[in-house]
C-alpha cells in the first residue's frame, strides 16, 4: 500500500495576474502581447511581472533565441518546446 503524497507547496514566486497588472507591469504584458499576437499571458511570463524591466529584456532575448532562424527552423523549435511541455505536464 502506498502512502499519499503530500500536497505541493505554493510557489514562492509572486505571479502577477493580468487583472492585477498595473503601470510598468501592464505595459510589459502588453509588449509581450504585441510581439506574440496572443491575448492570454502565460504563467512563465507572469513570473517576471514583479520586474517588468527584466521581463521586456527576457521577451527580446527569448524572441531572438527561440524564433530566429538558425540550425533549427522555428517550426522545429516549436515542436521541441511542445514535446518538452508535454513531458513536464505543462500546457504550452
């Protein structure tokens, strides 16, 4: 007989939800939306909401690394990211 697992502790990172975002954080979320073409800000982006200056830099860096052409096409990078998300049981 296996013992039940204890519940996971809540995250230690303060996540700023869309409806809570104001000022620079709201502007940084809008910056991400404008570049991505998506409306819903994903959790990984919200983790940087406490540092909107860093969030913008991270978005620019991510776009350069993930979405520029190189040895792998954007399509292949997206396929890898989708598979890794699946393995981590994380919605992509």
